[in-house]
């Protein structure tokens, strides 16, 4: 399976606030797997000029930090993903989970790291017996983001109420980003009341997601972000093919139409918001 063709370039730059440049081998093999530099060149050609690269286990986090050190258009988020936290505890115990979280805490201190995450809760893939492991890791990530003064990037799947409850119980960091926002309009209003950013990805373009589009409509301008979560969640009209940052113009244009603004105005808003959320670079 190969990547689809590039869309028309955007009229102004935007930032992909959540991508996985080093996970494309999960879809592609051999010579078809583009390297990080090739993906960044493709993205820049359509107006996606910077990215937030997410490394969500120790190995990928370490590789992401190394990647960003030589690429000024890349900054990084590091974490143990909620599903990995559950798996590590189930297979190797709490001490092993703590060791990985300790390593993330070391990596998070690097200057190229602007965020702790993606972290949070995922009850879709993890049964109730391991919810406590996810919540434990989530709380440690929250504490780390607060200690370092860095953004906290949230992964929230089938766990809206508990994610918000843990954030409120621990006290959220100054900057919180709900990556690939999946809530409804009511949840968007709760996030807005807390001043939390909400980032939209390809699913907002999917036909069945009316509730997500209703959420998009009520997000305040100052809290709106966009992302790909590539190589996952490819937007319409390329759904079903591997995703990459260069395909994000499809999502941006869809969001602009939904919110009744022109493409250039939304690009500028999204770019400025990303720089506030993750710091200028």
C-alpha cells in the first residue's frame, strides 16, 4: 500500500500537532517506507511546515528526541502510551512500568521535548483489571508535565469521564492538549471551561461523526488545533490509505468549511495556537 497523492497546498502555513514519523513501517514495507526527511519535505510542500513528533514508548521516545535534534521543524512529545502502560504492568509488573516512566522523565528534560504525552486512558483496548495501571501512569505523566512546565498531551478513548476526573484530581498542568479530540459538544464545553486545547484529526471528516462536528463548532478559536496522528486516521477523501502530515490540508479545509471561515484565516489561527500550546519554534 502506497501513500496517496498530495492535495493542493494550503494558503498559509500550519503545524501538525501530533504525528508519528517513525511508525510508517506499520503500514508500508521495504522501499515503500519514507524516511522522516522525505515526509517532512512532502508536508512542507503543501504548507505543513512544522510537526510535533510523538514518541509513546521508551524506544520511540528516544528515537524521536534524536530525530528532532537535527531537524529545526520538529519538536517532540514523549511518554508511555496508556495501552503500553497496561501491557507492561500485566507482563512485567509495576517495577518495570516505573523503570520506563523514569526513562521518559529523563528524556522529557531535553530541550527538543515540548510535551509529555500522549498519555491518558484507553478503555477501548484495555479491560477493567488494568485501568488502575493506566491511571497510575497517567498521574505520573501529569506530575512530570507540571514539574517541567511542559504541555500535557492527552490520549482519551472511551474514557472521557475518568480522564477529566484524574486531571481535576491531580490538578492539570497549565497547558493541556486533547489529542484527536473524540468527545461531543458537551465535553468540548467542559474542556473549554478549563482552558484545554482540543486537536482535531481525520475522523472529523468521516460521515458518521456528526457529534464530533458538533464539538468542532463550539470549540473557542483560541483552543483549536489540528493534527494527523499519522500514519493513522487518514482524512476523507483518502481514508483507508496510509496517513502522513502532507495530507492534513484535507482536514484543515474541512474544518474551515464547518466553522464558516476562509482557509487562510483558519491556517493562521491554527499555526498561532500551536505555537502557544507547544512554544515557538
